[in-house]
């Protein structure tokens, strides 16, 4: 337990750096551009279901 407490800052740094790298790879993977463009255009869609009722 003492080893974990003594090295908590390095363990946290490695954990969050790994998390950041995995998320960056996930976001910028090939083939995901269309998905994120579709998501970006959601507020610009003219069909408003609550206004039609």
C-alpha cells in the first residue's frame, strides 16, 4: 500500500495520459468524420417536433 501512495502522482499521470491518447484516437479514427458532422448539424435541423404538435 505504501508503494501506491508513494507513486500516486505517477500512476495518475500515466492513467490520464493513456485515457487522453485513447480518446484522441477514438475521436480521430478513420470513418468517424461523417458521424461527428451529423452530430454537429443537429441544432441546425429545421424539423422541430415540439413545434409541430
